[in-house]
C-alpha cells in the first residue's frame, strides 16, 4: 500500500495492552502479553474522533496516514511479566485505546473510507484497501457503488446481501454523513428517497425522541427503561441485586443521567428525530 506523505509528523494516538491473565477467553499457558500502538499523521480524523481506527480491523485494517505496531512481551510465567504489564499500562494513562471502527462511510484526509462488505470488489473503481481517493468521489462513482452486483470468487450467481443489506446501509449513511452527495443522488434517482428503517441501529440516548420506553434484550435479566429527555429511570427488579447491595428491597426505582456517549439500539422509527445521532 502506498503511504501518503503529509507535513505533519506522526504521533502516538492509541495504546492497548493485552494481559493473557485477564483475557475474556482462557489462554494457553505460553500466551504472551502484547502492547499494540497506533501512530497517525493526521491532526483530525473522523474515525479517531469516534474512538476508533481503521487499522484495528478484525482481519487487519488499512490507513494511508497511520501505522500499527505490536510489541510482544513475556508470558505470565516470566519473572518480569508483571513489571512489563505495569510499564505499558502506565504509558497509556494519557493515551486512549482506539477500538474497532463501525461499518460507516467516513472522510479521512484525502480519502473516502468505505468499509461495506464486498464494495471493494468493484474492479471498475480503484480501491486502496477500503478507501477511494476523494477526487474519485463523484456522482458517477456513487451510482456505480449503488448499482454494483458482486459475484462470488468461485461459483456463479450474485452476493445478494450486498444489495439487500449493504446498499441500504450505505444510502442511510450518505443521508447522514454526505448531505451534498445525497442531494445529487436523489436528484438523479428520486426513487431512492424513501423513509429509512432505523430499527436495529444504535443511537445516542440523549438525541432520541422522548418519552420512550424499552426493555433490554437479556434473557435472564431484562430491564425496563424509561427516557424522559433528562433522566433514565427503571423500576425493574433486575437493576439491583441484594448479592452486591447487601440489602433486600421491597420496591426500587433507579434514576440516572445517561453519559454523552451512551447509546441504545433503536426499537422503533418513532424514536428518531432530525437531531438523532447514530453511532453505527
């Protein structure tokens, strides 16, 4: 992949430490600690502002402005293991740990990030990883992406999920992120200007309509929440447990103010207003 030169020196923007002793899944005895660092040349990045980085892709990411390195440390059986972990964790005290990017259109420097499955299979366009040059971001290109019908590498037919899932999501993101291009698209294809279905997407609680109520999708501990525009409240018994509260309660009401980045899955299109902000 060709790197893009900028006048800005690269800076460390993310550090994450993997401790095999605290891993979610059991690790082999010889599993080693790791410290992953990301450097970036951009002062401003839409993905970084959202707490993520395209270099953190599940199957290996790409970015024309950054690089990722992974320092491999000792195993838990090594004498210096604890000291190694402490040193790396201290390093990241003032540096965030960027997460995986969501599948959403973004403008990064002089490139357009298009992470939708199978979109980069369009050989009529010059993709670099999951990115296109901004100079190629034209109404003709966007219509090609909308009309594209990818075929499997082996066999015949069409990868139907692209038109059924990928394109509708891409159109919603155009409406939210690229308003000027969206206006050009619907001017060319007015039939695409339909009411989106937002059910299943994640949005910031503070930007949702109110009052609304929903139940969390947890089989054993469902919680019923009410949002009035200022507070989240619940009287569900599963928001409290005497196991850790140490007091048996006959009745309970929990009230709290959601954090600025608190998000929930939209369960009705009525929840969405023009000020709703989606995180996916």
